[in-house]
């Protein structure tokens, strides 16, 4: 496989570079890329920050359906869609999943609207001007919790003439995309643009063991309306409404290691006392092959675990407690028969998310000054059914509900750039309400005996976290043009945030031998770890400075130095009260970042070469992390002492000729390390030698998804075929060192170095009215591990072995065709 991958990479590189020598002398230079990373429209080469900008055209041609797709070819950017949520990671630092109440350390924005919740990052990307990835702490221009960086998504707006198009793609894995957009002026001063997207994936390569139900399949729909109105020469209004609808069946992962020897196979003794590992039951009863990744997932809870264990023991004839006997005879009586007939265990794994985003923006020219305001509303609802034991047996099910409302108002007053001191001042206000509920359904637990009703066969624990939050900040930024070649940048933000949280502990029971549904949830009685909800207030305020200098080393080379501080708000621990216990502590503190960066941006070779470089280091204190404690089956959020990330980044574009452009980007000598972190989750081997709840010291260990180096380049070659048609060949090629997908030092969570190639060949008329293309993605077909399963139920008592292991992987090699038609322009 490795040799085949290297051959594919070499062939793609050679094919892309062959035309360059013949066409070198014809170059006319590079088109300028504009960005708004500093809340003004500026040339990318004039912004003294490490920024990668991906144009809307590149996104369409690359077939990127969301930020996770896009992150594959942006150095030092990962997006992980995990069992418990999504996280964005820049330079090795992000926000771990597992706590539904987390905000992201990589602040995400869409047209200036802050997307702090991870669910908002899974929406479709379509009809965009560009996506900007800004690295490092961004207190002044991003502000809201941007300790690791920021992502800015900029949508297309109505132009001065009517234009638009349709883009369709059909691929292997029964993948289909349909995008459309149309916009232009309705009158001299009013314009409108309408865009939409439909995406469907019917075969992600995984099916359930029982019923052969496809897993990881998706259906996403999105629509957007943007209207602009300029009633006078000095005033511009922008209105945007966007709707996102994201649905997914199951997750694309499976268990590939499990203890199947009866004497060693045990489930989590808190969640399912007495049972063997459910993955072992799938292997022995349903023939699941745990030695290979075959796309066969245990999920669904359609089988009776207790009856299955009885049948295995009857067939083996083993005496209770002997090596051939399945389960623990002393406690298996807690597992009721017939749980597979209960409604709450039979919901298929579904993720369902709908969001509505409304934006109203005004730009008003007052003499030489510009007054800008952004008013936004976000509302979303989410419902997930998850099967955490990842087996075909009714053991553990998880129901998650969330609704979120956010109102935000920003106002900025800006001077022109072409004066001795250019400046910007502004204020931001945000309030949001979060309702997040997690209900878990388990076999009967011994710890609930004091308050469970007679005849209870199973128990559910849950509770609704209510979080009310109010943020306010004021910021300023200024540039002193000391000389024609030397500038001083200074700014900062004062930020104040307050959150109030409340989480009750509730319980529900499955009562009676014939009940097919749990009763209603009610507060756990006082005196039984219940009665009094967890309540708390988290407050944080600080002034966050940002200082820098930039100087023109020549007409075409600009150097800069930057220093910045940022903090990410604290919050509350959202974890289901398994056994009746509420999170303790209920809150966690803010995390702080202090970043340094020195870099250069250049235009060389008569504007045929852009070359940008940055050397950086960021130190983190009180880094927020979520750890899973397998002994109690719960996530706990804490602040992990200190960490740092540092390295060197390089990116640019080379117009080798009129016909051939080579984009490139890389990160080298990178590291993201916990400097001190005593309190991390144990891996399953460590947990066997340390009394629960086991915690480990990970000082000196790499953070997840941090590579030592990575490099990608994007060749694009275009040439005429005859007099009327243009042939276009483009590729995205990435080489990368390996990384860890967790910080628990389980060797099965380490990903080795890899190469990936995406290739696209298109043909269309010279006027660009239409284009037909074929594409191949992930041609090296390495199916990298991108996430691990929490170790909820699958245990082995053998002290020399790690426990069961499951992971999610990339889809692998796929092919397809694209067709787009454009009009107007």
C-alpha cells in the first residue's frame, strides 16, 4: 500500500510539473487575493498575520462539502467529527469533544457572525467568495475565545450584473451534490442573490452487523438569500438569511480489537455490571471480524444481551465462574431480559440539526470615516440518538437534545488607511441561551437501589443544562505609519463574559415485565445524590493587548513581528449524572494564550511568486480539556495546567506561466506539547494498575492532531484545445508526518506518516460558460484513522492487555464527475 501510494504521488507531481518548462516565459503574474482578517478589505500580502485564503472557485473545484473536507489540505488545520461532537484545531490546539457546553478555541465566523458552538461548524460551505484560516491568538479582530485562531467564511453577494450558475457532481459511494446560485441588481440600488445546496452520501463504507443498515450516510440541505441596498452613495445595507439542515445516520467507525475470551471479557462494571464486552458478543454471535477493518459496525441495540449470554453458557456447558463461562454470575442478574424490545434502545443512530442565521449589516460613509454595524441572530435545534456501546445489543443508549439562541451586535468606526495613523474602534455585545439535555439509558444499577421503584428493569439518567450568557467587549486597533517603510500596529480588546448555569439530576425507570418504554424523568430524591441541582456562575474579564511592527525590507518584501494575548471563556460541565452524581466541579476556568509571531510576506519575480513565512510560539495556561473516566462512564472537563505550540509555516503561489500556477503551503518543526498536565485520562492498560478513577500525568506529551511537519501543493495547469476549448488539470497533494488522535498514549491511537492526492481534469469552452470534469479523491486510499471510540463498555481483566479499541476512518479512494454551467458575469 505504501509503495503504491508513493507511485501515485510521484505520478501526480510529474504530470503537474511537465508543462512548466515549456510555458515558463509566458507568465503575466498572480491575481491579488483580498481578505478581511482585520475587519477591513486588504490584500493578503499586506496583512501581518499568518493567513491561508481558499477561494470560492478552489472550494467548488475541490468538491469540498464542509470545513472538515477543506481542512485536509490546509497545514496546521484539522476538523474532527467525533462521536460526541465536532472540534476545530489550529497549530495543534483546539477544543476537545465530550462537553456539550464547550465553545471552540478556534473562533468561527460567517460574514462577521460568530459561530461559537461546534454544531454550527458542520454546516455546508457553498457559494463562497473565500474561506480565511487565521492562525494564532486573535484578540482584537476575532475576540470571542480565539485562543488558537479563527476561521472566516465570506459568502458571495449580488454583483453589478446578473450572474450565477449550477454545479452538479455524481460520485462513487452514491455521492451526489447539487449547488445553484443566481444574483444581480433588481434596481439601480438594490440587489439580491439566492443560493442553495443539496448533498447526499448513501454509502460511507459502513453497515450495521444486524440488518445491514448503511452507517455514516448523510443528507445535507442549505439555502441562503443575500440582499444589498444602497439608498444613497454613502450608505449600504446588507441582509442575509441562511438555513442549514444536516442529517446523518450513525458514525463511520467500528471496533477492530476486542477481548473475546470468556474469562477476560467484561463490560464496564458501572454501566453494565455482569455482562461480557458487547463487542465480544458481536464477534462470537454475529460473526463480526475484529481483526480487520471491514466496514461492519455493531450498532442498533436490536438483540437481547442477557438472553444471548444465557444461550452461550448453555451451549458451552461451563459452570458459573469457570474460564468458559460468559459474564459475572454474581452481578449479571442486574441485566434484565428483553431490553431490546424497549423503544429507547431501538432508535437508530441519527444526527439531526437545523439552524437559522439572520444578519443585518450597515456601512455608512461619514466624511472620511466609515461606520459599520452587524446585527445577527442564530437559532438552532439538534437531536441525536447515539449507541455508545457500539454493539448490536441493547445495553446503553444516549439521547441528546439541544437548542441554542444567540443575539449579537457589533459596531465599528474606521478611519481611512492612507493617513499617518489609521485606526478602528468598536464594541461587541452578545447574549445567548443554551438548553442542552443528555439522557442515557442503562441496565439497572446497584447504586440506584435506594430510590428505584419495585420491579424496575432498567434506569435512565438525564438532565437539562440551562446556560444564560452575556458577553461585552470594546476594542481598538491602530497603525502608525512612522515612515514610508516602517509601521507600528497596536490594539487590544477588553472583554467581559458572564455565564449562569443550572443542571438538575433526573432519573427515569423501566418498570414492569412488559413495559416497552421508560417512564418520565423526575428529579432524583434528596439525600440520594440528588434533589439539589448543580448551579454556578462563571465570570471572566481582562484586557487583551495586541502589538506589532511591520517594515518594508524592499519594495516587494514586508517583515513583521506580532505579540498577542487571548482568553477563552470558562463554562460548565455537561455530563449525564450516571449513578445520580452531578459533575463536581460543575464549572471550569478560562484558558489563556500568549502568542509571538515573526514573519515575512513577499511578491517576487515580477509578481509571479508570492512567498510567505512565519515563525511562531504560543504558550497556554489553564488549557481546557475533557477527559473520559471509564470507571464511572463519564466525561469530566478540567483546566490542564500549561501547554505550548511552536513551529515554522510557509505558503505561497508561483505563476510559472500564464497556463501553470503552483500553490504550496507547509508547516515544519512543529510541536504542540503539554508542559505540565497531571490529571489526564488513563488508557485502558494504565487503568488496570491504578484504583479508579485513574488519572495520568501527560506532561511532555503531544496534544492530539499535532504533526511535526506537513506540506501540500496545488498545481493548476490550463491550456487551449483547438481554438474554442480549455483543458484544466488540477490537484491537491499532501505529505504529512503522523500524529496522535488522543493524548492517552495508547499506541493504537497513533497515525503514521501519509500522502494524499486529489486530482481533477476539466474541459470547457473558452468563455467559461460550462465545464465538465472528472475527479479522483484520496487516490492513495490510506483511510487514515481520524478519531477513536470512547471506551464505554468493552473491558478485559487481563492486566497485560489494552482493552477493546474502535476508530473512525476516512472514506478512502473515490471517483466522480462534475458539471457546471455559468451565466452572466
